[in-house]
């Protein structure tokens, strides 16, 4: 399928976690690549939400159900267990209240799938140690005073939050910058040092 | 009937239902006539029909020259061959609303108790839901069990919402554009100015102006002028007119007129030639009465509980008559019942009227939404 080739590797990994014919909400759906893929290849009832009106217009123009909305404020409108999966890719670090967003995701969905850039990566640690300045990498590429990533966290931080809030990690992966799988999945410590992104499948314990 | 009117009025295609219609107010219309136009071809399964609902002063001539005004159809940008509502693919129906003055039963139709005279001010109050029930009769008459889509802007959007709430199984997709789930106090207030202007016109004669061979032109024109201001944004008026003067380079005498004044007067005077004052009173009241939440125990979401209909809500950023907040309220209500809803705000400085104008983002997303829905509905 033509849509498949263009899809970001991390979206393909997310799609791999989703069972066919399920109900999915993709928060930060952008132009709808994931929801289109899920509808075409897995017959999912997939819908999108995005803060950016241009992205939503693009998704709707492609015939995909998407609406403009804010993860921080608009998830409260959905009923409990409205979805089988609620997806939040590369956005958790940019929301106002990540903990509350996660709580809402697991209220309106049975599963939450979350990906975020890993702030524990060795290059970031090195830069901070050696230069004493806020690190800048290809992922963390905006200076501290204008970055939208206001809540950076590491893979270990995220494990700790899941523990505190009682979420069961059903599956997790570390992915490098290009989105390819890295071999650290057995060791949380190594993943936290070498993984560019963390990808988690959660459910309420 | 008024003979001069009978001579100049074109014939409108219509169907009459001799069993009449029971209205929300409890009264019964003994007969019901619905005037309508169709475009495109109904397919073998009768599943490709789209109903277009018109706004307060619109009519059924959505995609063709209007026989009364001689102007192009009011939504030719949206409805037609190759347009977002593509008449090469879909069978498109548009009906004049109940209470209107373009052939459907309304205040200028023969009085049930005295057919020699029109209803005039005696015409019973109707609601948006009544208008939709009249349209449902037409759809049944055309042999259509389920509409593929109901699309409408402003008051047409209210009808689309009413369709989705009253007949959820008969609507595959609904597109309420630039509309609201209830008419706000501000909206009612503007309507009331218009109604007062009509009622205060000496030619109104307590609604029996037809008996005196006159029409309350002044009042109706002022009503239209007031309403027209609410349809445009301050930015659009500034862009179009600014403080430019009519026939003068600079303000030389206090008698000089601004361009915006003559524009508004033109809007008013062209309107009175095509619209009936009693219809204006009836339809503005129907809009004021609209409150979907109140009809469902005060909870808007209840209107759509269990709905399988796919929704597209569209608002326009500079629309202050039906602001984006109203569409967002509907989107949230639809989320509350986990309905399939798309929602977007089109950035435009053209105000409420934007839904009728050249807005490529709106047209593209409407076309894409309908194409996507057609795939889900199994339409080729």
C-alpha cells in the first residue's frame, strides 16, 4: 500500500501494537497517516485529534475523521472506555500536564500507546556534563527559551511514573533517531542510555 | 389570492401531502406542500442522495439560476458537477423550508379555514424540527430510505443537526456548517430588531398587508440591513468599503453618504422584491426557538446518544453570529457519546457569510469528507 511506505517508522511500530477492527484515537494525528493505515490495513475505526488546524484540514480532505482539539483540555469530553487504544506519539513532552493527559488516555481507552524522545540519551548527558549548557541535538533542537518540549523525560522517568500511577507496561521498545529498533529492549538501563525514543503500550493495572 | 403575485410568480416544482402535518406547537396543517429541486441521478440502491438545507433567506434553487432573482444558484460553488457536493456522483435534493415563500407551505399559502385568503400572520409558529419533518415527507415520497448526507449552513446547519437527532438511522453523514445547537440571546436580539422594524412599518397592517395591496418594504429592508451586518465581519466591511464615500472624493458636506450605507440600502431593497415579510417573521422565530439541548433534557449530547452518523462540523474564524465556540460545543457533545466527528475552523475574514463564499479549505475538506464517507457507505 502506497500510504505504508511514506509512514514514519515509529508509526509503523505503533500500528504493530494495535489489534485489527478496534477503536483507536490518535492524538496528534497530523495529516492522518496512522489512522489511514489502521483503517486500510486493519479495518480499525480510527479517529484523529490535532492541535494544528492545517493538519486537521489536510486529514479531513483525505477523507479521514479528524478534529481540531487540545490533548490538555479536550480528552475530558470523551466517555470512559470509548476506545481500545489511545495513541500519543512524540507529543507527551509538549503537553501542559503529561500526567493528567496520560490519566485521561487510560480513562477513555483500554490501552494507551505513548512515544517520546528519551531525555536520558547519552549525548544529552554528555553535553550537559561537558558544556554545562542545556543540551541541543537533532531531536532536542530548539534552545531552552523557545522549545515546545516543556516536559522532557527519560525512559526511566516514564517507567517510574507508570509505577507511581499504577499503569501496567504491556510492551515497550527503544527506538533510535531514525525510528529503527535498537537492541536494548531487555535492559531498561541501556535503553535509557542509548535509545533515542521510548515507545510504550500501557493499560491500567 | 393576490392576482398580481400570481401573474409574476414562477411555478415551483412541488409535491402536496393531503394528510397535512402536525406541528410542534400542537396545531395541524391540513395540507402540506413542499417545493423542491433535484440534481444528478439517484442510483439503483437509492443510497446516494444528499439533502441540502438552505439558510433563513435561501431557497431550493441551490445549483441553478434562480427564477425569481435571475441570479446564479446560492451554492453553485459547492453543489454541481465536479464540485465538493458532486452532482455527477450524488443525487442532490434541496427543498424550500416550511414557512418559506418559494412554493412550500407558508404564510402566503391559502389559509386552511378560509382558502380564499392567505394565512398571513395566522400561520402557526413552526420550528426547525417541523421544517425537517416536512423534508422527511419529501424524502419518503422520493422513495429514499436513508440519506447519504444532509448538508447545510447557518439555519441549514440547524436542520442538519435536527435531521441527525430526529432520524439518526436515515442520515449516514451530517455536515452542519457555521451553525449552533441553539440560537443565542444575541442572535435573538438581532432578529427582534428586524421583526420590530417590520411590525412598525405602517404598510404592515397587522400582517394583512396583502389585503391592502402593499408590502411593508421599509420594515423588511431595515430587517435585512440589520441582519446583513451580522453576516459580515468588521474586517470584511473595512476591506470592501472602509470610509469611502459614494460619488465624492472627500467629505465636503454633511449630506455625503458613505459607500457602506448605499451598499446596505441596496441589500435591503433587493431583498424586499423577493421575500415575504410574514415568512421572514415565521422563519426568524423558528430559528430563535431552536435549542437542541433543551429538547433533550438539557444535555446536548443526549440528542446524539448512540448515533452512527458521521459528522463534519465547520466554523469560520471571523463568524461572530455563529462563532467557533458553538461548533466546538457541538464537537464536545458528539465526543461525549463517542460519535464519529470531524471538526475544523476555517481561517477567514469574511464573517458568517464565508460559508457561501470562495473558501478553498472549506470546499476541499467538505469534498474529502464526503468522498471518505462514500467509501465507508460502500458507494462507488
